C-alpha cells in the first residue's frame, strides 16, 4: 500500500539524470519547495504518470524546457565528458559555461529563506547574488568544475570560462582555482554605477578576488542578460560618452577583457513592442517582466532597415530606424566613432609598453595608500 498523499515513483532510470521529487500537501499537489524560476513562476513543473494521473515534479531554475541536470548521476557526467571530447577533438578552443555557479543543489533542496521580488527587466538573479540562495553556489559545484577541467587538461591550450554571478570575493575565487575554471566572468563592473569611487572599488575587489588563487581577472561591462552600457549609464549623448569612457577603463585593466557584440558600436537598448518579445521571461512572468530582448537586437552591419546587413529579410528581433547611424560599415570610416575608439584601444593594449605586466597602478589622491596596501605594481593605467 502507498500512504495517502504519496505516490510510488514511476519511470525508468533516466529520471535519475534530473531532479524529480514528490510534491507537498494533499496528493502532492504543491511544488516540493518554494524555489522560484529565474524567468518567473515556480521552479517546478509536474508531469503525468503513464496512467494519466498527476505524478512527480521536476526542477528547472529557468524555463520548463530546461530541466536542471543532476550532476551526482554518473550518466550525466559520462555524457558531458563525451560531448566535451567530441568538440575538443575537432579543434574548438574552449567552452563558456552558462550559470556555472548553479550546477549543483543541496541534497535536501531546502526552502529559500524568502521569495525575492522580481524586477521588471528580468535581472532579479543578478541583483541578488550577494544574498544566500540555496539554488546557487552550492559547495558541490566545484566537483563538477574539477571534472570538466580534468578533461580540458588533456588538451593543452584550450580554455573553459564560467559565468559566475557570485558577489562574495572569497567564494568567487574558488571557481578559478588552478584545478577549476581557467577564467570566471566578473560582473562587478556591470553592477557598478557610473561613479569613480564605485568603479575603483569594483576593480580593486575584483583583483583581490583572484589574487590569492593566481588566476587572471576577466572583465566585462555587458552581456546578453543586462542592459547595454549606453542605456545603463543614462542613455543619449551622456550615456554614449560614459560608455566610451568605461570602454577605455576596461581595456586598460590587467587580465582578460570580453566585449559583448554591439558594445563596440555603442548600441543602446531597444524598446520593442509587446508582440515582438521572445524572451521566456515575458511569458513565464505573466507579461509582467519584459525580459532581455532589448539588449539582444542584432548588430547593424551595413545598409538600411529592416535587416541592416544582418539578414536580407526581417531579423528575429526588429531593428530600429536610428540604427542607421550606428552601422559598423560607417563607423569604420569615422575616426571619432565608438568602433574606432575601441579598435584603437585594443591596438594600444597590445603594443604600448604601459600595458606590460600583470598589476595596476593608480594615479591620484589614493595612489600612495593603494601602493602601500599591496604589492608593487608592475604596470600603469594612464
């Protein structure tokens, strides 16, 4: 006999590759815990048993079509190793791991302390990375990254970089230890306002966060999940000027710099009509959060609307009329354009002797204090 309110586990061993749980409440009608999907709504979806009756629930921290894998399952790891080697044997340079801090879960899947309010733009999880969250940054995630690194080490010169939204520097540094990720995307600059003190603090904390483990810092001002710098820094003429300044700051820093496509053109966010939105956040939030489509509109390469050289037809997200003044082909011919500025900065980063070395020297009132607090700098940002 199966006690009332509990159902016998059904299905084959394949279920062990995912996180299936019985529901709570009478008949298991409530999700197993109070976790919320990053995209909106519960992080659990209930399936039907073969006889058509309601069955167990499976976990998906993002869309229901993206069930979270159970990395304690040997079949999951074996499949990933096979996939990694398939591409490495064909000469790929490396891999980017999405949500690298979310690949392991506490075995008991405890309730979160509280439901976090979602923001309208879908960046709730980025804004809450400094708070304890049982969905992310579980200690066992480092076992997964060591397994991945062990495979990459058989292929010299290959790279694995992770998206790590972890605000605590000490915990972030664990992801880039010598036997884990080669690089971890650092989002402190993304989260810093356009303020000299905040920007300097973000840089110093980022450098300190990797110094103890000997990893190079990895910098970015933008990606496919956050508002583009021009818009984030105020929009219009001021936003573009600030984005230009921050591009120079970023490209003067030691370590590795990542530019999100369109950042080099100074693209702003695009306000899209409701019927054009495709981010699952829009649907799963009940049309209360517009999602990230605004920073994913394709790059205008040349020509005119609707495709600006990206396509001969209609692009997957509509490109606005004012993209005409931002096309890459025209910016290449304009020495004062954002593209020309970024290209020149990259050239100087490679060739100017001021960028030799691995450390940073500040100039200004706090220079003496920063030099005395750390190791002697070996290069300067001018």
